[in-house]
C-alpha cells in the first residue's frame, strides 16, 4: 500500500495539469493534491502497530544456530493468564536428536521445574526473571508487510508483518501474522551467539 501511494503521488506533477485557465487549473491542482493526501492518510492509517499475541496458544519452534551444528526442536504451550509456559525440548546435534527435556515455568510462583523423561528425574529451580508476554516490542520498527504463499486465492496465503528490533548486543527481525499477532519467525544475530533463526 505504501509503495502504491508513493508511485501514485510521484506521477502527479503540476506541469502535467496544463495550467491554462487559472481557476480551473487551481481546481485541478487542489484535486490532485487532495487525492494524494487522501491516499497518504489511508496508507498512514493502514501502517501496522506493535501488537500482543493471544493469551492462550500452542505451537512448535525449530531453532537453528547457523554454522554451529546444533538445533533445537520445541513444542510449547503458552498461558499469559496464569503466567506459565510448558516446553518439550529436544536438542539436535549433527542431525541426531538428543534426549527430550521438559521445562515447566510458573512465573507467579517464581519457580521452574525441569523434567527428564528418560530417567524420571526432576529438578526445581528458582525463577528470577519476570513473565514477558509474547508481543512485538513497542520500540520495534515496522519493516514490511508480505504474504507467505499466495494473495490471489482466498485462504492460500498468510499475511505477515516484519519488524526490526535493535539492542546493545545485536539485531532481530521478528515476523508476526498480520491478523491475530501470532509469532512466525525470529531472525537474530549478535557477536556472541552468531546468527540464528526460529520458525
């Protein structure tokens, strides 16, 4: 939409309006400016704003540390109402999956349980970090809007928004759905961990 606005306005120049009759020419110029202003305002209103994900959802994450030789496969349940997160994690090294580990973080109780299904053991840890809702940060910069798949056929494409977040340690590109604000992917890079992608 933004690109269309710029193209539309860039092709309307005063010299193209053939200013011969002052009154009519002024009206043409005002009309052209009005059209451009209207499209600009529509584009500005359509610009996505940072959003927060639904309070309850489940999903899967595949995290790849590019060039490091190890990946993570995670199945999770997220509950922002009760402030708890369940994760079943499997580390994959050189294509070989390791033993599963279950993390159950209870932020209200400030405790996390880590289960090891293979031997049935459990470890309890204090949880010192606050609960962070899954959301596009307020300081994120909107980068672009695009379709994954096709926008020509109904229900065959997924509208997503890409956001950039800069910190002291690196940079992240976050992709969230345009409707519903569900996370799709995170591309992050810093000097310590290198480049990683989560989908």
